[in-house]
């Protein structure tokens, strides 16, 4: 989990498989507090999980994408089955509520629903998800706004100020300026620039995978 903009780059040609995990999936997969990885880009070699560190080499030696996908699937399932870490039911509930509401749930409401104090919920949630409920909600609202601004590859129109304002209202931001500030903090660019880069830059792998399935 990140609560700030991150820029990654590489030189040359590469092929790979991208696996997107929910925070509680990372908790189970790695058997460690997710807070240790917050706002970090960590190499597979540094995770302390030999099976993950060896996976790129095994993929490179595996011919054909179907077999590579099957290898990743099998290895992740094996690691999850062997995991000794389980998230608290209260944290599972809180994360699902935040995700479903795209971050628009008050922490006081979440605490009431779990029966925990706000302080205890904050501590347990941050350890298992990586961010506090308030910050996670902020990230989820931003992600929803980003999704609405670029709904699909066929939408090639530059967004107008009115459209951005509509997205801001739909996602629970105070106003257009609030949305712009959040994009500067979490994406490193304005909403308009974000859309321009998404539509003119490299294709998003997640979008392509989603369309295929």
C-alpha cells in the first residue's frame, strides 16, 4: 500500500506477469505485517520467501504463457495454503466495507461495527493492511476517481473542468480543487495530466487483462 505517488522505470525489453493482491492477501502470502512494506518497492529477493525469489527464473525457463500462468497460480496457492497468518475477522469486515464504499465510511462507524475502540481498530488495521482506515479510505477514493476519469480505452476525449468536478462530487471530494490536490499527492500529476498520460502513454496491463476476462 502507498499513500504517495511512486514512479518506476526500467531500461530495455522485459516480459512478465503482473499479480495484483489485496492487502489482506499480501498478509497471508508473506506471513508478516503488511505495515513493514508500506510505501516501499521491495525486490522479491528481499521478502524472505525463497519460492517467490525463485519464481522469475522458473518462469523464464518455462515455455509458453499458459504454462507460466499455471506456474504462478500453483505457487501462490501453495504459499497461501501453507500460511499461518490470518487477518482478524474485524479487519476483514472493515476492509470490505471500505472497499465496497470506495473509502466513504467514517472511522467511527467502522469502530462501532467491529465493537472495537477507534485506537485499537487503527492499530490492528495499520498492521494488517498497511495504512490507517482513514488513509486507506483516501487511497480508495482516489482510485475510484481515477477509474471514473479513464473508464476505458475507447474514451479518447480530454476531460473538461465540469467533468472533473462531477467526478469529484461522485467520489466524495469537497470540490474540484480538493480532487486536484489529491491527484498531485497520490499520482504526482493533475487529473487532466493523468488522463492525458493514460490515454497517450503505454497501455495499462490491468485494463487489457480485465477486457480479456
